C-alpha cells in the first residue's frame, strides 16, 4: 500500500516538473527551473521508495503511462496544445494498459 502512495507522489512530482520545463525556457528562468529541479528530486526519491515493493517494470509502466496522459492534459489546458485523434486514441490505449496492469496483473502492487 505504501508503494502505491510513493508511486503516486512520484507521478505527481514528475508531472509538475515536466509541466514547468517549458516555462523554464531552457533553465533561464529561476522559479520554473527550481520547480523542475525540486520536482524531479521528489520524483526520483519517491520512485526509488516505490521500487522497494513494486516491480520496476510495472512501476515504470504506470509512472510513464499516467505521466504522459496527465502532462498532455496540462499542456492542453495551459499551453493550448491540441491533440489529434490518433494521439488521443494512443493515450486511451496507454490508460487501458495501466488499468489492465492494476486490475489484472499479479505483478502489480500486491
């Protein structure tokens, strides 16, 4: 159960850090750059804790899949970046994969 919490914190940290990468303008803007550095620090610390109880392949699949979808949603809202139908279908398949892992895999957080 703690593994799932640690993985969730890692995902949130990664989504925040990645979302601020564009605002950092190549690390030339101090505040966004600090958010990126702190966010990734939190991400990798909590991801390493999650890996104590969740297999690395499963944790990475969940982390990257959920991160892709959440960052894309934020990019749509904040930066008005549009996604075409194939991109949306692909993200739907990524979410489906994350759900399959969590609902049916014995390798997941059990």
